[in-house]
C-alpha cells in the first residue's frame, strides 16, 4: 500500500524522561521521587516545634538485632549482658549472666555478673548463631541460640576492638565487624563461623573521617557505614567496592548515632534510616544507581531513647522508647503549594519550525494542577542563561557532559504565577498505538499515571523553551514522569486555501484548532499502519491473546500466566504438527510449567522389572541387590549376559505396559496447576493411551517407580525444609530439631563439642 503524504507515524519527537535529563533542568521548590521516577512538589518544613533534646552525653551502647525466630536482642553495655525480648515481652530476659562454663561449655544462668566485657554490637546468622562484639577486649563472641551455649570466642579480631558487627549473606555468609581505628578499619571472616583468619581494609585518607562506628546492610548486600557518630560531622557513606575501600557520596547527618535499612529485599532502591539524638525524627536517605544521595521524608520516632534502631522482619524500623518497643511511622507529608521546572533547550534542527503537541505522563490528583508554558525562537536571546538547579531533595549529582545542557535566559522564563496554560487528559490513553497496560503493571504503580496533552502555543522557531508549573493544596502534589514533544506540527493548514492563513494571528488560531482533528486522524492512521502488531504474540495486548488464539483454532486457558500464553502462540504451528507425540506433549507441558518434564513410556522399561533391597529371591519382575540387580545397560534392551533373567511372556508385558506412559514433573504442584496439567494431558494425548502423573510430592519408592538416571537422580538433596503446622506429618515429611554440624579439625573440642568412643 502506498503511503499517503499525511503520515503521522513519521513525525519525530523529543523525550524528557530520565533522571539525568531532569537533573539538568532548573528546579524551584520541586523534588525528584526515585521510586516513582517523577517530579513532584518539595516538602515544606514541619510546623511542629522540634522535640527537646536530652541533655548529657550520648548513650554508650546501641546494639539491636533480630534472629530468624523474630526474637529481639538488645545490648546492655554497662551491665555486660544481652537481653532477649520475645514477641510481646517488653522487659526482656538475660541471655547469659555468668562467665562460668557448664559441662558443655555453655554459660550458666545464675549470678549477678555478666560474661561480656563492654558489648557494643550484636548480629545473628540464619543458622541460629549470635555474634557479639566486645569493644574493650577486641573479641567477637559466638553463641548458639538453639543449644544455648558458647561456640567460640575470637580474640583480637579488631584492634583496638570492634564496635559493631553485621551478617552479610545466607548461612554461608560473611561476618563483618568495624572498629574505631583512625582509618575506619573493616574486618571480615571468610565464612560463617570465622574459622580462618580475618582480614581487614582501611579507608583512604580522602574519606575525611576519624573513625567508623556503625555498619548496616541492605537486602542486596550493599554495605553502609556511619563515621564519626554523635558528632557534628557524622556522615553516612555507601561502600561501592570492598576490595579497594572505595565509597560513594557521603551524606552528612549531624549527631547521627545509628543506621538501619528499611524494606530489605524490595525492588526499589534501599532506604537508609539514620537515628540522631533522642526526641528527633529519623532521617531517611537512599542512593539510586549512578546518583548522589536522595533525601526521603523522615520518620516519626516519639520517645526514642537514643540507644539504637533495627529493622524488624517485616522491613520496618523499630526502637526502644519510653513505652517499650515501638515502630517508627511516616509523618503526614506537607507539600509546598507551587513549584517550577525549567527544562533544557530543545532543538528541532531546522529554522521556522512549527512544533506539534506535548504529551505528558503525569498524575494530577483532585485539588492539584499542572500548567505549561512554551516559547520558541530561531536564535535564543543573547543573554546569560539561568543556572541549573537540582531538586531540593538531591544533594549532588555529577553531570557527564555539562556542555550539552543549555537553559534559557532569565528574560524568557516566566514566574510560576504567570503560567496559565493547562493540559488535557487523553480519554483513550497513551498516544502509542495498541498499548494496553496489563493489570499486573497497573498494580505495580502505586499512583495512577495517565497521559495528558497540550499544544505548543508559540511562534515558529528552531529552539523550544519549556516551563512546567506544579500547583497543589499542601496535602497532595501532582507528579510528572515524562514529556514527549513532537518536533513537527500537522500540515492541515497548508491544505486549506491561502486566504485562511495570510494573517499570522488567524493562522495560529487555525493551527491550534485543527490540532484536535489532527490528533484523531493521526491515532487512527497509526493504528492502521501498525496493525501487524496485533498478529504478533510478542507485541499484541493481553486482551487480544484469546482473539489471536481463536484465529489459529486454540482456546486459551486463562489460568495460564501471560508469558506462557504468548509462548504457546509463538510455537502453536509446531505444537499442532507434533500433537499427540512425546516431543509435542512434553513441549506443551514445559511451556506452562516453565521447567523440564520427563515422559516415560511403559513399554520402554518392561524389561527392567522392579528393584527390591533385601534377601528375597528374585521374582518374575524383580531384582535383588547382588542377585540380579545391576547398574548400567540400555533401557528396554536385554544384554547378552542377562538374557533369560526375566521369566515373562511378551503377551503379559504388552497388556501391562503398552499404550501407557508416566509424566514425571520434578516440582511440586498446587491444586490449580495439577488441574491444568491434567487438562492438557486429556486434550493433547493420544485417545488410546492411559497416563499417570508423578510429581515431586509422590517421592521415590524402592521397588516402585525408582529408576536411576531415568526417574531419579543420585546426588545432593535439597536439604531440610521447615515444619509447617497442618501441612507436615511427623516421621514422614517433618523433622523436629536441627541437624548438628560435624566436627572439624581446629574447631571441635573433645569433651565439649565432640565425644570420643
């Protein structure tokens, strides 16, 4: 089909969307939200008076941690002990209080004195061990929380002594300890039990800090350090490379005392929470990828005693206050009522250019407003340009190519109150054709972003200067995620008689008036030109998948995930060609399950018989270990030396094995998945066959369904799983207790952890 001269799809456009582009603009009273990747109004200062600070020196201990059983451990440096707080227990219980050892090396529970010398930091590992840092002796004490006994004391790990420890990784993770060395030394053990000698790294002199006091990690393994705690120059640093000791941009928080990371394991950038003096709110900051620190809204911490914070298993920040254990909550956000963003200069690359429309991806709640101002010119005014200004919550950002940033002069930038141009919400969604967001994508967006549209109200010109004004009511704020500007306007005015466009004012009005019809015609033409996208399973919207499958003679099951439905449509021709065969049925199941599937035809194993471990004589279809059972050979074919081992006739084998097969799924299936698999087998297997479904829950039974290398694999198991109430049976799939670790050379002690018999 020949392309018409009026083709909207060929119009180029410019995009302002990335973090780097927003940071090159000039911001006033606006902020950048890295979670939503959007510009919003900056927060205004809290009207509440600041809480009174507690007089006197800062607390001397700040050790808190949770174990795998959601029990909280609190350090008491002055008493030389650790308190364990169970769920709902505010007072706590002393973990151990006397240095005398019992018969197995554990600490006794009687006596007024504690076995620790000034503990300051505490950490737990997933395997149930507690690590305690002693600041005066330089030791790290390892305590078994299940056996209630001392495992080992590592002496002189950090000199002159560790002040904080943290566990990084899984059960075979790494113990990290920091000490108050002049270089801020960081010491690691090479495995979970610190069997080998630890090693250290010193921070370069360019860090500008005297000592490293606290350490925290996020769910991705990132390490954050607090230098010079309880001083006016306290700062938080993100560690970039542990081997070289390189660190990221430092963020100063005066009188900071402890740090923690909230929401560990989330897809969003980890947020570091910094606790300062008692009575003050908690500071929040994050480090997005390749960017400087970004300040988040603070947390309220009423009654905070200044003795440390910790992240609970739910990912929230907890602390001890005047009413016991409490959680920090986010304060109600108060925004400024007006803000402005001046975008960098946009270039259409030819003079006397008539710009098209502007598409804005924004969220404009009720009570807020988004206004836009445009100005175009062939040559920018010969005046000094305004200086770039970062959003208020961004401290620093290093621009890679500052020469590419060109802002307009101050004479062409209007004040926020003078901008009156409003935007129009598109009722049909984005301007991109055949783009229908899935429900899962809509759920991931916490606030609904829609596409708004506005014309470029400016004279023709090569360069476009754009100003966004955000207005709110103080409680909510509009958010702008991205801009798309058409560099070419519509040609409908040139198709009318010259009489209608001789007057510049009339021509400008006519151009803006016809833009409405241009949008409708353009959307229809783009959909027509790109209609082939509907016939591609990779690009068609989710709502069109049943229609596309119906064209090919298939009824899709909505219980299938979207990725599996698209994959089956892509392979549908091949699947119909091999329908009813083993490869076709196996491929059909693998597309749905996403894991390999094994199909065993019974006639192929009729010569193998059964395997029995014992001393019974071999039957007609069995083998005894040492008397007929061997490892090796070809499945389904007798070897010369075992000919005649099976006393069975061909007729019996045919009746018991022909036209039957077993589907082995090496994973667990819930009720819905099992129903889908059975439906696939009923619809796509040969009609004269019978099948049996074997999943991971079926297990392997000696003598029935156990074929090494075929339906079972000899090797390492998946380990122990947790016991679930109502879902496990003792003695079958549940074990009470924890398997003890074996003795190792250099770590086992005769009479304490090992017995010689």
